[in-house]
C-alpha cells in the first residue's frame, strides 16, 4: 500500500540532516522515538542513496575496464584516475553488498 498523503506531507516537512544527526548523537534514546514519517523518510533516503551508489560502482568499474583510453592527454587521464580512485574508496563500505537472505 502506498504512503498516505498525510505521511508524505509529514515527510516533506522533515530536516533530514537534523534527523540523522539527532539519531547518530544518541541512537539508544532517539532511534526508538522516531516517528513513522521519520522512519519512512530514512528508508526512502537509504533506498535512493543505494541506487546512486550502485550506479556509481558500475560507472567506476566500466571506466576501470575501459582503460587505457585512446586520448594522449596525460593530465586528463591522471584526473580521471584520481577521481575513480576517490569514488572507489567511498564505495568500499558496500563491499560485500549486504543482501537479505529472507530468513
């Protein structure tokens, strides 16, 4: 069942940075106190961020596999390689990708 209009309205009023900071600052106290709207917003944000991460992972992998490039611009190559390494480092948290076994 899709989210109700009231739930979506409550979500639209949230400050996600504040919400995350509050929960991170004191998870034992603040996580259990999260409202349905806050939990829904965090779930949607997590889903969206994982979609971005998966696409970034595929992009970096594709770039890595396509090396060396035809261009002879060494400076450009260096910038791309450095950026790929930075993105790859940021993606390390997802390896191995956690998969639910349905248990």
